């Protein structure tokens, strides 16, 4: 048997992504260390790891975001690598640097890659040099209101204000006319300052009726980069994705080839190492523009895994261990859809609904996958992301996949808390969604109606 690339990997994350990584590590013969806050002591990732270390109280700043505590856990367990998952410290360049200083492999890109792609101004400048299409906008940070208004007038309204250190929809505002520019800029700056400690703003032309389509890429230590095709992520609320699928119903062979080549060019421009995602806005005329690059594994990575039969976590670990990729591009052979099942009340403006799960019956069957770390009797803590599970269905065609998803959603039972299952059930029946006629603003006018009786 081939010697494992690493002896022991500490997973600097929680819940379903931590459990997802543990499963691949076990198949690769690699020992795992789970870290957890006191709020997560009963989570399945703690139970199934080879070792588990409590690193603090529920607050993220005192546990999952505490670099000293995580490094101490790695040291006392003799971990030789750390996998950050997504969120928390996954795109924190300082954390990646600390790992290197301690002689522990950070399973992800270099600190330099994280910094370059994490700053949207720098990323945009690099993409322009690499020949990747970008949305027209400011050449750098906006200096003041007067400069911003002048540029907005030249580009033409509407325009989008964005925080340079932003993410998750924070620090973003659409400005439809000059009268609202100053007030919208002020609100965006205040939100960015509160969320990221940085109120730097830049501006882009607002692309109306855009699709959000991303390309999965993998790069190795030898300069090779390939793409694993696309994911459609346009069904989102307040810039938060709710449903993802591959292939995109909007895609053509020509567009897939062009976007794939652009994503590879983006990766090669920075000599990218690891698994990453290049995200694009695509207008209704199929013009595409670079939006950002995520230098980590994505929540929606199972969609790609299902359509190309490829373990992306395994690929991450292999690349981090020095393996060379084939350089071959991958294309979908099936259709897959992922629904994020969150602890939220969809009939009350998606309000978070933490609490104890009294009953939990996961959907099953051919072509049905559920990634989760919860069970009957588990309590969803109020301190973290509200996602309970990811339900992924795979079939030969999109119509078959939607039908399978409808069946799986009917079979998925979670009692004791409110969930987004009713939303997904209604979406799967929506004629426009079924026909592929949607964009990122699709849910702005989506009426959930009243909850079913009984």
C-alpha cells in the first residue's frame, strides 16, 4: 500500500465539511484531528475523527478563529498538515503563514495567492493583465464621493459599489441614480468597516439580469492548471447561494470552452496551487466577466464531484502533498443539483431557527447524496452558519434530476426546527426554474405563500 502523503491532518473547521474531510482522509489512510468548541461537543465530526481537541467556548473568535489555540492543538497531536475547509480561516493568509512557520502544511494555496485574490482590486488588475474579461469599473479604490459620481456618470447607471475586502454580500450596494450615490456609498462603507475593518470601496458597472456561473479549477506545484467545468449558482438570496447545479442550463459548448480557458488563464497568472473557483457574472447575451476567485473548497463542491466522479478533497490533499495533476480538463457526464438545507423559517423572511432536532430522516435512494453532521436529538447552535445539510441529486438529464430532487425533498424529514425544505419544494415546481429561465435576481419576486396546514 502506498504511504500516505501526510500522517495526520488537523481539520480547522466544524460540522459537515469537517466530517466530509474526515471521510476522505480515512479512505487515504490518513489520521485526523477534530477541533471543536463547547457548543459542538456532540457533533459527528468530533465522534468520527481519530482524535478531538476542545479549543474553547462557543464564540468563533475564541475557538474556530483562534489561531494560537488551533496551532496548539496541532502541536500536541503531532499533526503535520491542516485542512481549513471553507469559511473561518480558510482564506486567511496570516494563518497560512503561521502554519508554514510551524512546519505544518496548509492544505490550500500560498499566503501570497490568498492575499492577491482576497483583495478584489488586486485580483481585478491581475485578471486584466492575464486577458480575463472583467466588468468595467474603477481602476482602484474610490478616493471620494465626487470622483465616484464622475466615474458613475461616465459608465452609466446603474453601478455597483463593492467593499475591496468584502464577501458574502457585505459592503455591496446598487446605485440606480446620482441622487442616491452619496448615501449608498456611506452605507456600504459603514457596513464594510463593521464587517471587515476596512471601508475601502471600488465600483463596477452593474450587470442587469446576470447569471452567477463559476468554474472549478485545480493547480499543482509545477505550474499545471486544469478546469473541472462549471457550476450554476444564480439561485441566491442577498448574495447567499441556496441552490447550485452543474451543468448550467444557460451554458453552451462555446461558452463553456471560453470560460474554462479564462479560468485556467486566471490560475496560471498567479501559478495557483490547490483547488479553487473562478467566479463570473454572465449577462443575458452570454458575455462573461470575472467577479472573484475563491481560494478554497466551496460549499457546493459536491455538485462537481457528482457530475465528473472526482473527489475534490482528495485532489486538494494530493496537490498539497506534491502530486502532479494530469492537466486534463473535465466535463459533466451527468446533471447534479444541490439544495442547501438551512435552519431558517422561510415564511418569516428566512429567519434563523436554531434548536433541537427531534426527528431526522435523511433522503436516500439511487443518485441521492446527503452531506450533514446532524442527527435526531442534535441541537443546532445559534453561534454559526445555519446550514444543516446539503442534499445533492444526480441524474442523466436536468428534468430527471429535478424530479429526483422533488422526491428526495418529500422524503427528507426534519422536525423540531424550521428549515428551508418548503422553499426548495416550491422552487422545484416553479415553471421558470424548471425551464432554466432565471438569474441572480430571481428570488426578489419569489412568493413563498402560506405554510401548509397540518
